[in-house]
C-alpha cells in the first residue's frame, strides 16, 4: 500500500463520509432553525459576520485585518439608518459574546433535531 493513503477499507471510508454528511446536515438544519429565532439586530450581525468572512477570505491585500474592523462600522451605520439614532461601536468582547450566544442557541437547536428527528419533514 502506498504511503500517505487513508485506511485500506473502502467500505469504512464510505461509511465515514456518510456520517460526516449526516452530521453536517443536522448542523445546517440547526442553523436554519436558530436563525428564525434571532432578533433583527442579531440577524444583521450574523449577516455582517458572514460578509466579513467572505471579504477577508477573498482579499488580496497583505496584512491582517480582523472581522471586527469590518463589522463595527457597518453595524453602527445600519443601526443608525434603521433606528434613527447613533450608537457607540460594539466592542470585540461584546460581539464575541453575541456570537457565543448564537452558537449556543444553534447547539440547542441541533440537540432538539437529534432528539426529535428531522423536524422539517
């Protein structure tokens, strides 16, 4: 057997891949379920975090620029436009706490899906 290959059991490799697909499927359902429960502000925050991930991944400029530098001004601009009042930019700690709460909610939704089966049927 050549060096650097995976296990020599094709059936085991296939089964492992199917388990990964099933695991991913439950996470996708959990995220969809969780997003339905978010407030408008939280949905905008998640949208901006996703935009930041795409922008920073496809960026060709040298040097690190964090997601915080991307999200903060856009969130403040959106908030001012939407609610008609200015706010101080949220801190990195605050935005990290928001994301932790969102991930925790997604975990709960995933456990719900695993306990009850596919609730989207």
